[in-house]
C-alpha cells in the first residue's frame, strides 16, 4: 500500500510506502517509481503526526457517563467495581472497538492500555487498525494463590500478542499499583518485563491516600519503595505521578522512568494535587499525555487533553508561562512515542506512517497565526479529516469503515452490562 498526501499547507507532499514515511516536501511523489495506491488532496489541510495516548483503559468507554460527580471511594465501590465484576470478553472487545473508533475520529493513532480480558483488547486493536501497547492488569491483592494466577495470565497474554506477529500491537507487563500488587508480584513483573524487553505500565502516586497507605505498609512512599526493590528503570511508564516530592522527581529522572500525565482524570476524580509538571520537565523526565479510562474523563480526545493539561498547570502555578502550547503538543506526540518506545510522533522520512490530516478551513482554525496554538487551544478532535496508522488509511474524509455497527453494538452491550441500575 502506498499513499500520497498532496499539497498540504504545512509540509507540501508526504509519500507513504508500506508502513513508513518515505519522503516529505515538494516532489515527494516523484521519488517513488511505483504506482500510488491512494492519493489524498490535502489542500487546506495540515499533515501532522498521529497523537499518542499514554494511559487508557479502552473498554471503559462502556461505562462513559454511568457514574459522575461522586467521591472516588463511592464511585469505585458502588459503580465501577460492581460493573467490572460483570464484564465478559465480548464487553471488552466492543468497548475497545468503540474506544478505537473514537480515537481514530479524534486523531489518536497509538495508545497504552491496561485492563482485563486483554486478548479481546488485542483483537479489537488488530481489527481497528490502530497501534497499541497492551498490558494485562496484574492485581494479586497480596495473595500468593492469586499471584500465581496473575503470573500465568500475564505470560499467556504476552504469548498471545506475540502470536499475532503484528508490529503495531505490542504487549507490556502491567502491575496495577503498589496498593494492589505485592512486593513479590512487582518483583516478578519487573524481572519478566526486563527478560522479555517489554514496557512496565503501572499507576503510581495517583492519590494522597495511596502514599499514606504505602508508608503504613512499607515504611516508604511509593516512589522510594519501588526504587528500593529495583523496580524503576527506563522501561517503566508510570501513570499519574501526582503526589511526588522534588526528590522523587529526581529519582524518576535518574532512573529514566517515563510519566503519563492524565490531567482530566485527576481533576474529575478530584483526588487532590496536581502533577508537578514544571519540576519534572526541568529534571528531564519524558512526560506523555493520557486520557485514562472514559469513565473518568469522559472522552478520549487528546486535543482536549492537551488544552486541559496546559490550563491546569497555569491555573495551579499562577503562571501562564508554564506548559506552553509547544510543550503540550510534544507531550501528545513525540514524547508519547518516546515513552512507549515507538518510532512515531513526527512527520519525517524513515518514521512509521502514523499520520493525521487536520482541516484548516474551519472557524476555530482561522486565522492561522500559529498552527500549534490553534491545535492545542482551539481545536477539538473533530478537526481531523483523515487518520493513517501503520501506512493504512483508517479514516477518509471523516468516514471510518464499520462505524455504524460499532456504535450500535457497543450501545446495546453497554445497556446489557449495566442494565437499568
Ligand atoms: Zn488508570
């Protein structure tokens, strides 16, 4: 498959051959002697890298709007956990197809996920055409028997994904958090991930309670606790990192830990605290951006997430210069790609062809004094007209194949899941 994107307003022509960007700029097409399978007229449009969502629970789209405006504990115990008890494989498949559809329509081409029945997530990613890093949510709840089960589940899932033989679907090891996984469980996850060369995806220092409980249980806060057991390293992607001290930020930077910032989820669940972006950025931590699950966001629109991230830091620090638009854009693109260790996040030759086209002929994109400013502060995901992932055209003029079926099926299955409760 080859795609020629012609006459874009920002980069001229972009030529995609197979799953890579072959050339960018004027005359990009003439460099290929082969026939182009698909030509996209990008006049009036900008060609940009697909966005990278570094922390999600994709199938939670089925719980969108099911429980809002509640205290975290009540939300989890009366809404989320009872619903999750009833989850079956087909819920995960269709919930993830719905999430993938939403991501494709709002310009996200890659996501980092942790949940249950991950084989179904992997199938949904395969069928949707997106790129993803997927980890089975490992929760041993400090019980040895359960730990053995979780180890088997993790090993089985990694094998399952390897069996796909698809470059765009990667497995990760995903111990849920320090309050749900024992020291032995965390150590096993670390060892297994290192041995297999996989990412380690974990929730870290999301709430103050998590920190206090960790001190009570282990005599240390989560970051020093994990560092002490040798868990932290370059393959760790830690979601949230809200309740971290300056010293802990230094530890994260020194160990090469990547952080996923999830501002909307943190604000909506109102667990208090704001991730210390300025300190992390200055320490050189690679920070990506995530939406978290749709139950706590409630959408997967990374354009919105960029704006929320920038505004939260400014409001919190009383400083409009913190987290400028350019950095928000980097978080959602190149930094996310770096965090997940994938060769995307830019539009240049030799990079994987994960691309989006953005319509500039829209009121919110006019005038175009500064494209990045418009993308971060003015746009929403609906400005995206075309989405290409791994060299395949997934959305053409806002049309995604099979969209109606996905909407109908996921609506039905979500109603079945939570009934009229
Ligand atoms: Zn999460």
